[in-house]
C-alpha cells in the first residue's frame, strides 16, 4: 500500500506543470510593506504557462488606506499596453493567499492591484505587488 501511495505522489509530481518551476519574486509596494511572495511558472501539456502566486502577510483589502474591496491579478504581455484581468487574490485569515491560472503568454508582468470594484475591467486601484516573468 505504501509503495502505491509513493508511486502516485511521484507520478503527480512529475506530471505537475510546476515540476520544473521557475520562481520569480513579487515586489511589494509601500501600502503592503509586510507582504512577501513569489510567482512560480511551469509549462502545461499544451505548452501554455502555468502560473501560481503565493503570498504571505497580505493585509485584508478593507484594512488598507483607503479601504478596498478586492485584490485583482492582472497579466500584461511585455510590450503590450492593456493588462488583462485574471481573477482575484484572496487572503485567508492567516493573511496567506494563492492564485493559480494558465496563460499562453511567455514574457509578461504579473500585477496585483487593490481595487474598489472586484470586477474592474482595467487596473485603476493601487498597485500592491509586481513580478516580471521571463522564459
């Protein structure tokens, strides 16, 4: 039984898009000075970029000055002018947050903003985190 579980874990690790992950640090803005985190990237079966943000010590958005309602994740392709919304980064009670997605982009910036509207169509709030992703 133990050998089957070990084989399953090994198979899942090898099959994971993050098995050969690259890590990029997230730079925190002054509005969230304690926040720290990283972005891990890998490749999925279709050669898209699998992305995982991991953040610690991220204040709840309603505790910012001024208060906000959500952290929104944006990707902006290098040389592109319009960031695209990817979803929300939601800190838990321990002020940790994770976000996963897949994108066809290879060379792009990850931007997290604190927004008053969780359904914003373009970044208009305060930038709180940023990372530059390179192949």
